[in-house]
C-alpha cells in the first residue's frame, strides 16, 4: 500500500497516552503514526486469530 492509498483522519488522544506512544515509537525507531498503525495492525491480527479459534470450536 502506498502513501496515497492511505486515508488521513483526526485522532483525539489524551496527552499522557500520546506521550507514552511517542516514547514507545522512539524506542522502536518508528514515527508516532507508524507506531499507531503497527499497534492497530497487531490488534487486528489478534482479533482475527481469536475469531478463527472461536469459529473452529463451534
């Protein structure tokens, strides 16, 4: 996916959460945007995995 394929939006976030994400991003050599995108991607992967496990139990 190229940058032009990405959609921009406003994110309202508490300053203390933003500060932690900023520090975390720096620790992992990512931009704040890159860190938030990475965290969302990981959360979606975990959700799909849980959903797949749940569906296989049915």
